[in-house]
C-alpha cells in the first residue's frame, strides 16, 4: 500500500515496511582560498535517505532462522520475499546508495545475549541480500548462525519442505532454501553496503543493537503483571508479553545517499564478539533511564516521545526514519461467519480516495499490517477490501469491505466515541443497537454495572474509551469481518 510521497511510509507488508526520509536542507561549506598546490577537503556527513524494515514475524521466536511461506506455494508469497521485493524496488529507485543493517531485540533478558541475537538476525538478512553475488559467503554466515543457535531437525524439515525437492542434508538444502528466498530480492554485493565489506565480519555493514533502542516500554502496571507471570511461570502471560514486545524485535536497514562510505575501524557499533562497551559509550547521558523507565498508567512509545532509545548515535541516524515506530494497524481478516481467511487478498485506500489496485496477501492466519499516515496527514480513515484466496492464476475478488477510522489524540466528542465503537466492531446502521451491543458486552464488567439503555451517556463514553485504549496499539490486533468484529 503506497502511503504518500517522499518523507513518509511507502509500503507496508505483513512483515516489514519501506519509506523515505524528508529531503535534507542544502548544506553550506566555508572554504578558504588556495594556491595551485593546495586544496580543500570536504567530508560529507552521513545522511540516510530511505529505510527498509523487517519485523519479528519473519523469524522463529528467539531465533535467527528466517521462516518461509507455509502456504505450499499457492499464489503470491507471504514470507520474507515480500520485503526483499520491496527492497529491490527501493534499490532500483536509489542506485548506488549504500545500506547498513541494524538488528534489535526486546527488553527481556541480558544485554549481552540480546546483542548476539540481534546481530545474528541482521547477519541472516544480510546473507540473503548478498546471496546472488557471494553465495558461498552467504551460506557460511547462515551455517555459523545455525551452529550458534543449534538449528536441528525442525529447521531442516522446514527448509526441505519449502524447497520441495530432495536436495540432500546440511549445506545443500540450506543453499537451496536461501536461493529460493533471495530470488525476488536485489542482487547486492559487499560494495553496496556502507563499509563495503572492508571490516572484520563486515563491521559497519550489519550490527546488533541488543535491547538498547526499544520502540515500546510497557506501563508500570503492565510490566509488573508480566514480571509476575514470569515469576509464576505463567506461560499464557509470558506469551502475551512476547506478543506485545514484538514491535521491539526488528531489523532496520538504512539507505544512505550516493557516495557514502565509512571506515570500519572508526565505526562505533561493536561486533557481538566485542561486547557491549562500545554501545554504552554512545549512550545519551540518561541512556539507562531512557531505555528502562516505566510510567504509571501508560506505555512509552518512541513514536510519541522520541526518548526511549539509549544510543544517541543510532537515534541521530534512525530517529527521523518513517520506518522506525511507524503506526501500523495489525488486522485479522474474517469471512461472514467469523472465520479467519488464510492468505486473504486485500487492498487499501486512504479516505476512500484512489484505486484499490495494489492487491496484497494476508499471512497464514489472515493477518495483515496496514501502514497509517503520519501525524501530519489530514487523513481520517482507511478502507480495507478483502476476499478469499483464489486458485492459482485467477484474479482475486475482493468481496468484503471495512472502514477503519483514525482516532486523533486529545479530542473527545460524540463523533469520536462512535468512531471508536465502529473500530471495535459495533458498526451497524442502527446507532442505538451499536450502543446496546457494547453495553451488553462490557457493561457487566464494571462496578456498578452499566445499564443497557442504548444511550451514549458519560459512563458509556468513558468505558468505550477505556476499552479502545486498552486494545494493543489502539486495535493493533483487531479482527475484522464483513459484519463486524
């Protein structure tokens, strides 16, 4: 789904995002006069121009294994190939502009462990990007990752199933797996990265940032709840924590303007084998507070406050990125009988404007990511059309339609409350029935119970707001069907 022009999100998929930075202001340089044997040297600052992100959904949990499409190959892919294709488009648009990859982990576990994990994930993606030009090097990277993480029969079987032929064991099936995954992506070589492969283990071309730069930090109450779940070995609570932390587990690629290059010996990001001292050296003076402070009653989000990243070096590079912390609505698509539609084709439009031509595909659980316009946009809604996964080589028919309202912060009115009700699934033409349905579903959960009146009184409006805001990331996991949630 295209969202706006330069300086915003360009494409969002179920597992990633691409975008462009705002164009930098022209730079002025002061130079002195020179004789014939003298010259002025100008060193251009490192300025990112575009970004490309891969979400946690593309990896097995607590692993760097890149999972492949589980649909059996029917229809367009829904795995990492979608994001690799988007990166190819970005590379074609910005030729000779080098990349650097940054892996991130969530704020659970030790800094050292998460630094190694986040770097392995960045390394796994880097290997897919260079596979066409350096297949042996790319394969060796995946093999080193597999040894570090003890990949076994499960990963072997997943790769073999995806390749769909008897390619043998070990490196043979891994090579075939990587080749098939990397096929839609760009054909990059080491010289297409910021340090051009000159550093030890490609330092400067990819790195892990551990858990130092979270996009989301839970409220005090939510963090205490998750801490208790861990203490009690409550697997459901731990799974909930992991699900809500998924936004922090990511690999972000920054694309720099043409001609950019760094000396890896001067690059501040240390390899995993070099420990974390090089990272903490680059922290803001209050870096530890930035990455760990939990507020009472509300989550902290980088997109809102821009103060959750501990590393000042990373924030200065990636902070303005439209990919980092971009608002996305995570939606599950259902049929008219409230059954999720795996691999559902879908298209979107902002404010019902434009054509629904960019048809994409949900994942195997019917889940899609919809990129939201940035805060400066005047857009008020996003309309989603979807249908059933078609047979091969058949154009999809988008049978269902649903409008999602974008709720501005800090505003309260009857119209805002009704939009919240609609996003929660209470969107019938009969406005009174929408209120009655909500009061029946939630009125008994408060003390004293909410009477079923069909009227939008103050208590009902307040409860609608509470229910809406308690939904992860404002309906991040809303399930939409043709008839409501």
